[in-house]
């Protein structure tokens, strides 16, 4: 039996995912060691391998078959646009992708004005404005605190993840439009789904039973 390989998005999401897996007997004790320098963790008994990756890389590992299965946020799946199968919504890490800005920017959105949009998610922003709203905008990619962009006049609005909205409020910004709800998803490599169909389907069934 070959190993099934999982790519998990580093950080809180990996921890929460493993807690869910444990509910139906999938364990990996090695991964709990805070001081480990290992990159790949193995459960010999169940023939499973796990590795932690930067969230943005998980869909790439899965598309190219370096991982059979990945667990990553819907925001990353949308932004990366990889050719993978999305099979289960784990319902953890719930938040929303939104267009945010000062209240005054609401009018610019309504009238489809040519505006600048700052975001860590340029592909999601582009898809929303160009394909759903049919509004021509200039998209500026940022890597840090995007809330800063409208405050310093770099952009009129931002496209970003909103959990509670507290950071926005503190900086005088509002949610102006909601793009989509987000949460962690399980994704599968297309070929793995065919080759290991039974094992993966059983895994999905077990996973859904504890969610």
C-alpha cells in the first residue's frame, strides 16, 4: 500500500485540522513536538505522510501530486486558481472576503468609478471587479497591512479577509461589499482521486462524520 500524503497549511489551521483528524483515529504524534526540525511526519500504521507548507503553496503541492490531499483556506484556493478538486468544507477558520474602505468610497463602488484597489489577493479582487461587477479598477498588490492603503491615499478601497471587523473599525474603515464566505477546505489531486478513490472516499466519509 502506498502512502497517502497530506499538505497542511502551517499554523493554527494545521493544529485545528489534526484535532479534527484525531476524532476519527488519524493521529501523528511527531507533529506535536514543538522543537522538531522534521519536515515530513509519518504514520506508519495507517500509511500516511504529513507535511506543513505555507498556505499559498498547498494548492501547488496538490495540483502537481507532491501531496494527494491538502487542507487550506478557501481564500488561498481562489487566489491560486490551481487545477484541484475541492471536496469538503471543514467549517473552521470561518471569515469573509470583503471590499472595505471609508464609508465615502461606497458611492464610488455604486457608480462603477475607476478606482484603485489594494489587496494581498489580486486575483480574487480582479475576478470580483472584472467578472462579477464589470467595473474597471487598478489593482495594487500589497503584502502587509492593507488597511493602511486607503488611510494614506494609496487606494480608495481594499479587498481583504474580515473576521470580526475590529481592525477595520479602529482605522475608520467599513465593509462595503461582501465577496464570499471563507473557511478551511480539503482539496484533492485529480489523479490521486482516480488511483486511490476508495481510500480517499473513505477518508472523506470519516471526516464528514465528525464535522
